[in-house]
């Protein structure tokens, strides 16, 4: 089995989303100081902490450990939509979903 570096994956997900570590700490409910210690002292999070981080990113543990780059399978338009989604706060994401649902309902 290939070696998997948990902290590198967390850093990669932050970079992909253009998130600061502070934003990840807020989204995951983990104190910033704890997250900062993990990131800079190569402290590997416990499974419950990693689950909180995944929840903050809006992904499952399976997606976290997946070696597939699912984003590369998206169209250019889908990637642009996802990039915009990732830049929104939680309230704005809920509003975007409601708007998209309204558009889908109109087409039925």
C-alpha cells in the first residue's frame, strides 16, 4: 500500500479551495491552535479530529483518502462552479442551493 501523508492532504485541500487554515478551523470546529499544531509539528490528527476536518471540507473520510482526482473528471464549467462554491460561506452555499433548486423546479 502506498504511503499516505495526512497533513499533506489537508494542506492540498486547503490550497485547492483557497482556504486559510483559520477558515478550515472555523468550518471544522477545531480550535485554530490545535490545527496549527497539527500542521506545523507534523502531528497526525485522531480519527475523530480527522472526521471533523472532513466535515469542514464537506467530504467523507473515503474521499479524503481517495487517490483519484475526482476534480479532473469534471468539465471546465463544473470546475468553475465548484471553485465558486468553495469560496462561499455556509449561509451563501445554502442560498445557492435554494436558487439552483428553484431553477431545477422551473424546468420540470
